[in-house]
């Protein structure tokens, strides 16, 4: 598992799009579907056809970033996306392969991600020794496995909602059983029966 720094979404609309759709993007929306691009040389050729005269070093760097986004980032890798409209860094886990999907004017080359955590930019830079103002769009982050495990233990909003729904269903079941015991208690005439019902109610509460 690797950890990547990805700086692509530029406007508030783009940032809302990656959050709402649970995706990351590399930008370059002026290019069509790149699913057929398997090597950096192919991407460089497409870039030079689109932008003749682009310096070779810059063309190679950008082509390499696009190819890394599509092929080097693996499902299960972690990715950090600094937001430009907020003082925050989103951290998520990549959950899908490259797709061409027209989400907005800027967002079309995407991969699915499960957002896990939000950190202040200053804290993130200090903790992982990265420069969020560096020119690279995509770069690997060197991080201790113990640090990365913190993100893996963080549940997504969807998982938390599922846990909450299960807990509410469990409470509703408990409520129904307790009401049933209360009715039995009200109808009980013998002391031993009352004690038996009270003990059962106490046991149910302890189990929760």
C-alpha cells in the first residue's frame, strides 16, 4: 500500500464534485477517454499533438503524472487531496480503477475513492513532511506504516451510518422485549414470578 499526494481539483465546484461523487481526478479534462493509454510515450505523443512546442521535460513530467494516476496508483492505496478553497486536506482510500466520466467541466478523468478523514493543512504538512505548494500534481508520500494505520482504522461516513442504523434497530428490539416483560410483570401475581422477570430484565440491560 502506498500513500499519494494529489493536487488537481481547482474550484469550489470541482471540490464539491469530488466530495459528492467520492472520486479523485488528475485534471486534463481537455483530453478524451485515456483508457487506451498504457505507456508514458503514448501520453507524451497525445500531449504534443494537443500542445505543439511544449518543452520535452515538462511534457514528460505531466505525461508521467497522468500515467501514474491511471496505472501506478492501486486500489487500496491512500491518497491525500489538499483543497484550494479550504484549509483542509482530504484523505481517502482508492477503491476503483481509472474511468472517463464527465462529472464537471474540469473533472472527467477519475477514480473512485472512499473518503476517510479531513486534516488541517498545517498539521498534515508537519506530520508527513510534505510541501503542499510544490509544483507536482501527483507524488508519493513517504510515511511510516504505523501512521498509515490510523487512516485504515477510521471509518467512512457510510460505515458509521450503517453502524448507527444497526444500533437503532438493536435498541428498538430491546425496547420491544422490555415492554413485553413490563406487561408480564404487571400481570404477575406471585413473588417468584416477579423476581424471575426482574432478573431477566436486568440481564438484558447488562448485555447491552
